[in-house]
C-alpha cells in the first residue's frame, strides 16, 4: 500500500500541521501584539502609581516623611522616575536626588513640552497656561483626563523611549512620572527569535512523539486489516490479541467473534453442500443402479424365460408324448424357475445391503461352528459336484461382526468354490490370526483368474466363464453380495491366485483376547 495513503501517515500529518499552525499563531501574536500589550501594561502601571501617590498626598501630605517612604517603596518596586513640585516649581519629591538639574529639566519638559528651555521664575499660572502647549513630534498621547496626560515619548539626548504621565494631584502639586520602555523592539525581536527556536524544537519533538503515538494507534488497525484479509481468504485460525481495552480492542474482540461465527457458518454450509452433493451422487448412483439392474435382470432372465416358454409350448403341443419326456420337460421348467427365484432373492438381498436398509448387529461369536455348520449344510451340493472339503479347525475363534452377514459371505465363497473347483476338486478352509483380525480363506483347486478379470469379478452379473456359470447355475451376484457386506462392515477382503488354484479371503475383528474367559 502507498505509504502516503496509510492512516498512520495521515494522522501524523494532521497532528504535525496542527502543531505547526499553533506555533505559527503564537509567533504571529507575539510579533503583532506583544508591543501593544507591553505598552498597555506600562500605561496601567503608571496610572496605578499616580493614583496611589495621589492618595498618599491627600492623606499624609507631600512634604511628610510618610509620603516619601511610601513613594520610595512604590517607585522602587516599579522602577519609576517620579518628580513632584509645588506650583512655584519647587521640587518637593524626586527619585533623582543625585541629579537635581536633570530632575528639573524632566519636570520642565513634561510641563512646557520644550526640552531645551531652562526653568526660571515661572509662576503656577504660567505653568498652567503651558498645559496646552504643543509637545514635540516624538510624543504620542496615549490617554488623557482633566488631571493628567499619558504620552509615549522619545528622549533625543538619551535615545530612549518612555511612557510618561504629567499632570496635577488633588493637592494642586505638579507630578511627573516616567517609566522606560526598555528597548521594546529589541525585546520583541529577541522574544520572537526565542519563540522560533522553541517552536522548531517543539516541532521536532512533536514529530517524534506523534510518530510513536500514531504507531500505537495504527499498529492494532494494521493487525485488524491483516486479520480481515486472511478472513477474506477463509483463514479463520488467526485471532486478535490485545491487552488494550479501548474501541480498537473492542473491535478486535468483535472480529474474533465474527471469525468464529463465520467459520461455524461456513463449516455448516460446507457440510450442507457435501450432504447435498452426496445426495445428488446417491440419486445418480441409484438411477444408474436401477438402469443397470433392469438391464442385467432382463438379460439374466431372458434365457430361463425362453427355456420355460419353449418347454411349456412343447408340452402344450404334445411333443413329449411319453411320461419320461414329459417329466424331463417339467424338470427343466422347474429348474429354470428355481434359478430365477434364486436370482431375484440374491438381487433383493444385495439391494438391501447397498441401500443400507439391512441393519448391522455387531456381536461377539465363535466363527468355527458357523463355518462348520455351513459346510455341513452344503453336503448335498458337494456330492453333486464331486468336491471334497477340509476344515480342521477345532479351537474357538471369537470375532466381532454381524453373524448373519458373515454367514452370507462364507456361503457365497463356498458356493463359488464348489462351482469352479477343478483338477483335484478339493476345497480347503483355513482360519488364521492377522494382527487384530482373523482371516478366513476358502481355497479351491482349478484355473487361476486372469489379471483382467481380477478386479471385475466383484461387479454385479460379471462372469469370468459365462458358459460354465450357466452350466453350474450361477447368477453372477454372489461376489457382489460379498463386496457389499464387507464394505458395510468396513473390513478387508480379496482373492489370491495360487499355483494350483484360487483362494478367496475376508477378515473380521478378533475377539479372542477376552473370548475364552467369557465362555
């Protein structure tokens, strides 16, 4: 970001401009009004001195010691030059005792307005008549009453400026008060230059202070800006941390709360979107499965229906005219009907598993008698295909699983092995420990499964050897049921080619650690 646009620079610039404006205003006021203020203060000072000395003259008299001591204190405190004379121009009191001549000159100048003329034998009336005399051009009347005039005067001999009061006291005596302006122009110049130096120093110090102060203000704002930027990019892990309890701190706490609420809202939204996506995918999957189901079922049922229809028409048309032929036709019809019934039953079971409508009941049971019972119930099928089975497990093998689903898996493995057993026509069932699981393997002698068919045998209606499947009465759904069950149980399964045959296996969670103790 451009540093000129940063809030820190803008705040610092505003404060510095205000500071410089204040310094400039002080400089201007000092230059323009200090002289006037100084003169006004001196004027007020000299008027106050006149009033106090006039009061002393009324109460004590000018010739009294009390007047002199009071006037000395007053003039010493305020650095005043005071001359008091009677109407005959006799000096009654003066602060210039060492220079009587100068005192008289000052008094005469105040009254006559002529700095050159020497005092003589003028009377009070002469003096009074001179009150209206024109004063030198250097004098400027600042204030005037019936009793006195205040002027700003310049003494050519001394080359100095003064504030002077000359007039009469209530006693009728003449009074002249002078106070020097003490080079007011030089004082103003020095004061202005001093103020300039101080202003520059204050400005430099102010810049440093303002820079650090604005940093304390802007750093939290920059931190909040960074947090908002990360929030805009959906990063809600960052939090504002501050021990300052002001408006910015409150804003940081509110942003933390907003971040948590946004994170929760976005999490809920993502969950809802994921669920919606899953629902859409599930709907599409269901539609695909429905279409596939209809296609596969139509294909699988076409042959048995054709056979049933053909043999039924043969019976109707009297082609089988003897008892043996009729029984043969009827056996074919019944056999094909049984195959269609088994197919429909298997498809219904598979659909229940895939759509989750079949509840899973996890329980602890001994796997050995379950396997032995299924082998025993398959004796007729084994004899029909001329296949032998070996299962030499006697010790209990306890597992955690759904017993009904486990029976479905092993039954499909055993039925598949019976149908495809070749060579020696031998089946071997083994149970072995695999870490925390128990592996059951159903091995049958015969041909291996090709690599091309290895991954597809779990698909519905997929048949490695369609002619043999038709011959042995398989539906192509058994291994699909195995896959659906094992995925529901979240347990591994698979197939392995051996030199002399094929072994199908599945694993269940072992419960033997505390199983024997429980029996």
